[in-house]
């Protein structure tokens, strides 16, 4: 599974180019429960990369992960997931 995480301080927000391309209201116009796995955002981040996406990064976790949890500290995000009863960090 691919997820989009913020990899710098300050919190998650959408890239301005993505907001423009998808006619959203603002960089904060998203549903927090689904945005990290949104196929349009994942594709956009893959296509345009670091220059357009700023601090957003794609993170892969195994499809057989039975659970995952997003953690953040001052906006910088990480993920912990479970595979075969063991915890992993990404």
C-alpha cells in the first residue's frame, strides 16, 4: 500500500499545483481519513516529485500489513505498521 506523508515540520497540506489541477478550495481542503491513500494524489506526487510536492513523500508499506498508525511530531509524520505480529516503522 502506498501512503502520502509529510516529511518536514509544519503539518500536512496539499501542494498548490494539486489544488489547482483538481479545483479544490485550498491546500487544506481534504478529508484526513482518505487523503493519504488517495490514488489521484499518489499519482500526482509520483509524476511531479519533490520540486512540486515540497515535503510530501510516498511511503510503501506491505499489502499484508494487518494494521497501521500514523504518528506525527510538530507536523513531521511517520508510520508504524504490523506484519505477522511484528511492528515496523517507516
